[in-house]
C-alpha cells in the first residue's frame, strides 16, 4: 500500500468538510413507518423501495418520492 502525505491545508479542508457533514447529519430526521422483522433481509439482486420527503429548513418540501 502506498503512503500519502497530506499538507496542512489539505488536512484543514478535510476537517472542514467533515464538520459540514456532521451538521447535515444532525438535521436529518428518520421516521420508521414499518420496521423490519429482524429475520428477513434483502439479498443480492432483490428489489427495494423507499419513500422519502425532503424539506428545506423553512419547511418547504423540495422532493417527495
């Protein structure tokens, strides 16, 4: 495996991006409408579906699938 040396600027940029992602994660709300049964799991090749709604901070819905 090759070794990579990062500059201080690159490390700072990575830390800033990580902080932004953490802020986004804090804003995500998940509501489980129908939980799984903890014994049946999707297998490779299975089809899954998900319904989601995406809102802006002001409450405006921007996506609903």
